[in-house]
C-alpha cells in the first residue's frame, strides 16, 4: 500500500472471526513495534491490517515479508485484557429513527420486532474507522441485514443508531451517512474534552437498551 | 488551559477560504478512527518552522487558497513555507515561500491567491491551540483541535508562547530545479486489476481537480471501471487513490477517513504529498508510475534536502542562546 505501509488481507471466516483475527494480528505487530521503532501503529480493518513503517529505515520488501511472517504464526489467544461492556439507551423510531418503518417493511417484520431483535444481541466492537470513535459492531441478526441506503443523507445527527450490511453502529459526530437510522442515543462516543476522547475499543461489548414507548 | 503564558501575536482580519492551525498531526490515532491530519504539505510546514528557529512540527497556520488576511499585534518574525498563494505585505511587497520576515504591530499580511493551494505561516514557539490526542492540529469535521476546532474567522486572535523578533532571519536556501507541480508519482495499488485497465486508465491522461479539501481531492475525467464495487473496510493512507462507483478517482489527503471500502488502484509516493497538497480546484494533474526503489530514493532526497536546509539556516542564523534554549 504505497511506499510506507503494508496491507495484510485476511480471508476465510465470518465477519466477526475475520475482524477478531485482524485485531489479533495488530496486537502481534504491536509487540514487534515495541522493540523496533521503524514500525508505525498498525490499523486493523474488517478483514485486514494496515501496517505503516519508515521506508528510509526499513526496506519495503523486508517489511512486507516481516508482516507476512507474523501473519502466518498461529494466533495465540491474545484478547485484550480489559473488555468493557457498554449499555447504550436508545430511543427507537419516530423522529429518532426515521428509517425504522422502512427497515421493518423491507425485512418483513413489525417495527417493534425490529427493535426487539436489534436490542437482543450483545454486539462486539469489531474495529474503529470512518469517523473518530465510530465502531463497527457485529454481527447484526441475519433478518436485519440490508444493503446501505441508495441515497446517503447529507447529514446524520450525532448519536444516531444505524444498521447496514452485517453491522450496526452509532454515529459519534454529525456527518453524511448511508446507513439506516433506527434510533438515537445520548451516549457520546467521541468527546474531545474527555481524557480518553473515544469511548469504544475493539473487543468491547455493546448492548442497546430501548427507552420508553416506541 | 494551564501552562505557559501565551501572547496574542496575530489577528485574523479575513479567514479566507480555509485557514486552520496544523502541526505534524496524529500519526498513531487511526485505530481510534481519528485521521492523521496535520499539515497537508509537510515540507511546507517544516520550512516555515525552521525559518523561525522551531522544530519542524510546531503548530503553524495552514492557509488554503487566497483571501486570508492577518494583522500583526506585536513585533514578530514570521516564517513562510509551502506554496505561492500571492502573499503580500501592507506595502504591497510580495513575500515568497521560503522567506522569513519581520513585522511590527499593525502590519498587514494578505494571501491574494497564486498558482498553489497551501501555504504555512509559522511564528517562533509555534501557535497555541487546543491539544487533543497529542496534537494541536484542527479536525474541522469533528470540531476539535487548533483554534476551537474550526476554521479561522475575522476577529480571531492567534497566540504564541514566546513571540520573538529574530535578528537577521535568513531565507531557506533554494534548491532550484524544475517544478513538477502537476505531476504525481504513484505506485500500483492493491486493487488495481492485474491485467491492466485501471492503472493504465489513471496514468493515460490528465485529470482535472473537481474539488479539494483537507480530506481529499476529487478528480474529473473519463470514468474508470474497476470491475469491483466495494471491499471490506480497510486502513488507508494519505496519497491513497480510490475508485468509487462513479469511476472518478479520489485522492486522500491529511484528514482522510481512516478506513475505506473503495478499491485502491494506486498510492501516491510519500515524497509527492507536497505536490498533492498544492493542487487547487480546476488544476490539471497527471500520474506517473514509478518503482518502489524510485519512491524510496525520492523520499530520501527530500529528507536530505530538508536536513541540509535546516543546517544552513540554523548555523548561519545569529539567534540568541536564550532563544535556542527556550526551544527545549
């Protein structure tokens, strides 16, 4: 991936398995980096890890080989030490979830059933990307899987709870967005003033808690 | 914010198109979904900073296109780096990138517009700003960093901890050589179709910059078909060239989203980030494939030029020992 990064892609496995392997590979690379400052901090994705390095200190071909070698090593259970659990209160539907009714119609369930199904799963934070603090949560129950909206919205409010493909997520900040908005939460996924601005970490668990009447 | 006393040094008279405080960014924040950010033209930032005795990565003002106007509030030396944005003093005298100038209270500076896109203005000690995740760089999309997480506007005042008037500031030694302003050297990307097609279409002719901001350049030209629509989200870098569904390439810059799912057909070489940073909307650009060895050699040459320039300025400048030791 250019002259200063290696992109290691993984295959074989479902959405959750691939993301976990990517996280594990990133953690192995963190070990490499501890003793060798020619490496930058690896960025895990859905099924890959981007590994930055200094091309003036490390030959790019050697870098690619080193990453491949580490990728071939058996994955020891190196799950992160402190997985946190986040209970996220959500106001589903109505103005808070403008796409809830359309999603229900598209999947052949009542809106109430969509809410119950969405809230029934403890999701894993698979990786962060797209926006500061945006966690891709998985895996969404199969009945709720839909492609992204044909036309993205120019502006999705911060705190929007959304679904698309096999993921669900909460938008930390207002931005354009193509996911289906089914609810709204006041939990701040990103706050620059906090000592740790980003709330979620890969491996954390998220449960959505429906608030009040739909 | 506790810390050293800061002195207001510049007042913004007109924010122009987009002026923000930027330093060298957040290279290790991508795992949080936070872009690396920082100056789009890292050489421009470095030169402006070295000219006023700073380390290369101190917070400076990044100015995008013309229109930004400032007034000095105190006696001060300023370093100018990056591209030619038609910077003039109140007297009408032009200030070229690579110059250090001294101003007194009330002096005016205006970026009137020029052939390039981004310029950097540095002050001794660097500008003071909101520090988030180890950097003062502004991420406007998320509203944090720099001056209140936003672009500068008329009435804003910029502060520095140690404003100084430097005796006999010296210009950056010019290296000469032809300008390759509108040619970007690239390497094949991980998703370029091996049997030809997308890379050849990218390098076969000129593209027009349809729009530019700190996140990306969006190019216009004959749409390229990759045959793939989307891939699992993966980490991307400054200089990544993506192909969205409409076939018109997107070139990522400093505030790029940390992950993307569009096919990556090419990646600009690191040494040409400054070239990307200087492209304006409406400019034409061509892409030329080079080898990995060429890419590394170009980066090495750039770093050596920066180091040589830095040595020349620091050795020749007759600055106070007090000032030097204040840099820490």
